[in-house]
């Protein structure tokens, strides 16, 4: 039986991914995302980008729980099978690979955001990334060749300085959005709900860089069924002390006059990463601080570290790390390209703070101290203030 089933699978796979046809699928579900490859670790595979729903993808192979999808002639990615619906086969392929075209762009602003809209003939996959010095957002649209002969740019924009595109490959259209401020405050990408118009929404720098005027989100890592790390001596759970420190940070911010503080959790409750991301997107903070406690396989490893995913968000994490080091903690480092779920959204600056190591006896003793917990909250607050001052 096992041999017959294996032979059937090989025959079936050969038919499904034959060279004279392409299997089509479209994205579905909450927060579908592409990964670069099949590598994996405790944080999952390295994420390329989150995607909107109803984006058509060309499936070329299957690997365990993922499909391999062809994004353009020279680019591919992987997506969870749960995040797509198969549409069937496209047979008798006669069109060139870069058969999809762009048309006009429009750049404009409303009372809250700036926008770049890009008209396409189908919902195609995309990937965005930060560029610095000068500050820019770049968006690659896969499988698209330019038929854009004008970009309408209106004076209602406040953050976007310039917009242009380059055809970097025959079937990859790269859109550049140059910003007026060096600090990137976030962007989101989606399709018009009833059309194939791609919309890049750009967050503006707050008009007043006063911490009291900003919307701040604070995330206490883990919780409920997700206990996190445990103390090497005390056996305390990470989820308990991230909540204690997050609440101290909330108190510190409110004492400083911050009226708008959003806590992802205020008690020991289970929250999935998609649930947290949806909550945060609904709140739309100016920035996010996520509090965690570290752990290592060797009890000699200790110190504080801060984390970011996108280079445009790094300055916040550096300012907080510099303040945390004043607590006498050893430096573990500032970590970039961090594949943590809450670091994934591009919508707002975010920083994950690994306060210290529960797996190190000296660090653990500090973590258990209420005085240290209050000091951590104060240093995170001062790091935020330093960051805001550097932007003026």
C-alpha cells in the first residue's frame, strides 16, 4: 500500500506541475505572506512580504505545507497552502512571461496620509523594502511590464517628495517613493477593494514630535498558553514578567503625559500573532514597543538587546538600546532583519526589547527586582524621547 501510494503521488505531482500548463492560485485568509525559501527556525522561515487577498499566483511546485510560486522569470517564493485557494490550470501557454501591464500612476494626499496608486490589469504579487540616505520606499511589482506614460503628482502630498519607476527586469516593475523626512513612519500596501489598482499608503511624520501627542502601542510578549522562557533558578515564566514590565512602561508613559497608550494584553491571556497584528493595525499606533525576556542554551550568555526588521525603523531600536545600557547590563547587541511576527508589518516603526536573559543567573536576579522593572520602563521611555529629539 505504501509503495502504491508513493507512486500515485509522483504521477499526480508530475501531472500537476507539467511544463505545458501552470497551476493558478489566489491568496486568501488572514495575513497571507510569502517566504524566500524553505528554511525554517523557531521564528519560521524568512518572510519576504505580507500580501493582500485575491492575488493570483503561479504555482510551480509543492513542498510539505507550502507551494512554490513563480513571481517573475527570475524570482520565486513560497506560500503556505492554507493561504491560497487553487483555481485550476492555465493551459496552452502562449503569452510571454511579462504579459501584464501597468498604466497610470497617481500621487496625492488626504487629511491623514499620502498615497501612490498604480493601475494594473490584474492583482499581481509585490514586495516592498526601505532605502535610506535618502529615505525611500521601493515597491517591486512582479510579473509586470510598464505601460505607464504619466504619473500624476498633486500638491496635496505632505510626506512624498518624488515618485518614479524603473523597469529593473523585463517582468519586474520597481516603484520608488522618495520621502521628505529621513525617518520612515510606515507604509501599507493593498489593492482597491473592487479593482486591480495597487495602493501604497504612506504615513506622514507627526506634525509635533512630542511624546505626549503620540499614539503608543506596548506589547507584553507571550501570555496564556505561550509561557515563553523560564528562569534558570526561580523558574518564573517570561509571560509573567513581560506583563509586569509592560505595565510599568504604561505607567511611566502616562505619568509623562501620554494619553494614548494601547496594551495588546493586560492580563495572562493567549493571543496569537495574527490577532496581535490585527489589533495593532486597527489601533494604528505611531510606533510599537514589544517587551520580551531572552534565553540561551548557555547560562553564561547575558545582556540586553533590541531588534528591528526594516532598516528604516532601526533608529528607534538604537536609541532604546543606548538608554538600556545605562542600567549596567551587558550589551548583547542591536539585531536587524529580525524575523519576529510583530516586526513584520511595515505600517509603523517598531522595536522589540529583550530586556535580559532569564537563563543567566545574574540577569534573572535583576529581572525579579521591582526596582529594576521600574528602571527598565524609565530607560525605554527615555530612549523614545531621545529618538524623537533626534528627528527634530
